[in-house]
């Protein structure tokens, strides 16, 4: 019998959100979909979001610099946090995008090494690590 190896799960590349849309706006969206401008409602909403982000890109860039935030995906491994601990330092995590803390990071290690977390986007960590850092997440 062959050995089976569990593949490491990939983190999702998107976060699901729910919005409420008025009936008239929804009708307009459906009309644009029916007329072939968009493939479906989701396509319309994603396009609208991208257009707004593009329209405000300068303000976003200035805010990122002003708030010294990392942009994109930032992963913190157990080894990263152990290095921080060995250096006697603590992290102030500021991410616009996705911040993830490895599954093998213990709540104790997280509390010893992470002073604060600000994430505009999504934070992925085990339930126990999130609970241990609850008072440090803003």
C-alpha cells in the first residue's frame, strides 16, 4: 500500500464578503449582465471595486507610507518569531492585505513576540493564537 501524504492546504486567495444592495441598483446590475457588459453580478462588483481602488490609488499609497504598512501578503513562521524572541525584540505588525501566522506557532510564543497587530484585509492564524492576541489586534 502506498504512503499517503497530506498536502499542505493553501490559504484562500480571497475573502468572502456579503453586501446588501437596493433593488433598483440590483436591477441595474442585472440589466448590465443581461446586456453582456459583465459575465455575472460578481464580475460587476469586482470591477466596481477595482475601479474605486484605482481612482483612490494615490491616497492609498500615501496612507500606506504614512502608516508604515506592509502591502500584500506577509507570513510569520515559527522560526521568524523565535528569531525575534532570541533578539529580545517584539513585533508591531502593520499589514494591508493578508497577514498569516503559521499553524505551529503557540499562543505563548505569539504573546511573547507580537506587541500589536493592525491588519487591513485579513488575518489568518489559529483560533488559539487569535484568542491569545485578542487584546493586541486592532
